[in-house]
C-alpha cells in the first residue's frame, strides 16, 4: 500500500498505517495520513482496487515468509527486553473481553493461545498461497467495511488557537506576577534536576 499511495509519482497521502485489534470482536483499520483535502475522494476507490488487484495477483510466498520471520525476530527481541510488556496486554484484554460461559478450561485455553504469539506465527508460516489468498478475500476484499473521512477545518483550528491563547492569558492573570515567578522557578529547578549533561 505504501507503493500504491505514498511512494509513487501521484501520491495520495503521506503514510498508510494498518492497525488490527481483537477485543470482544476483531477489526482491521487502515489509516491514510497527511492527504490533501482535494484528493480524499480518490483514496477509497483506489484502496478497494488495490485490494482486489492484490487478491487477484496472489501472494508472494517468499516475501510472506520473510515478513513472518521478521515479526518472529521482533517479538523475540521484545520478549527479551520486556517480557511483561508483551504478555500484559493479552492478559488484560482477556480479563476484560473473554467469553466466560464456556468454562474455566476453555477460557484458560483461549488465554494461552492469546499469549502465544510464536505459535500463531508458526501457524501462519504453514499457510500456503491459496490459504493466504482466501484470507485476503474474506477478511479484506469481501468483508463489510465502513470509512471515516476526517477533514481539517481552518475555522476550527483558528478558534481552538484563539481559545487556548485566551485560556493561557486568563490563567496567567489569575495567578499574578508573583505566583508566575514562583512557578517558573519550580519548573527551572525541575529541568535542572533532570537535565543530563
């Protein structure tokens, strides 16, 4: 998608960022950032066409194997650096969103699977091209979708800036010169204390 939308002569945006999450329901997002307002209407049709073309072309299995290996290396590095960080989020999600009516054994099995990224990556590594292509079709090309377009407002940005300037001015006036001097000294002392020379 980077090549189709960013790294090309007729770039429509500055970045394409995929995001996936599973809570009680899983979802996938694709964010198109730093797009010109005039080109916003072109992004969705081009994205749909790019997905369909990718599904039609098929999956480059050599590249897919490289991507899976990269994810595995990164995961192992993160587990060495901070294992609690890697395990905490799946446990918290499980605690918050897990189905409780299936019994303790089934719930424990779901928790174990959620925290075993290596097993998931191993299973994905076993997929053949047809399985990847079917997954691409069902999860992206033919899946129900919605899109949200955020259009910047110059008037809103100006109003927000003016409101913030007025808030800062009112706060400064309410403190008075002596309190501002005291707060400034407190900040300067904190900066000096944490500054690394």
